[in-house]
């Protein structure tokens, strides 16, 4: 089994509805994202997935979030834009990419809200 990780990042603002404390106020983060891919079968070049293609697919998903006020996005009208909800939504969007097949799968998305606070989402 092989596991690949690519990292990327985006910047966005949010606040947490119903939270008692500072996070209820508008503020921003530099969100750092890791996508973990697992598979057993390498292609004829000896790659699981080309890092360049994988990073481009991840960046397509993050582009929709970059320099946005997350609470205003359609996907966060009914849910708070917490790191947990972000991780799940990024996972589902990226997992739908055609670069994944039965043998090579998106395994997890990690969302770092700060360098010391990270959520990992699996399915
Ligand atoms: Zn925050």
C-alpha cells in the first residue's frame, strides 16, 4: 500500500454561529490542507498519482474557498464553517474527481486551522 500526501492552503474569513467566545466574531485563518491518497497499484511510470495532477485537483477545490467569507457560501448556509465541516466538504468535492478510481482513493483530508490544531476527516 502506498500513501501520498499533497499540501496546499487558502485564506478565508469565518465566524462560528452560536459559539460563546472569540470565535463568534469575524476573523480569518490561513487554512492549510493536506490530501492523503492511498492505493496499491502503480502506473507504468511507477506512480500512484502524479503529484502535479493531484495538487491541481486539490487547488481547484480550494480555489472556491480562497479569499471568501465562508459563512456566506451556499455550502455553509446551514452549517458552521468549522474545520470539521470544511474537512468533510473538501473531502467530498475532491473524492468526486475522476483521477480516483477503484484502486486509488482519497483516504483523508486534514485541515489545519492553526499550525497546532488539525482535523482529519475519513470515510
Ligand atoms: Zn476561526
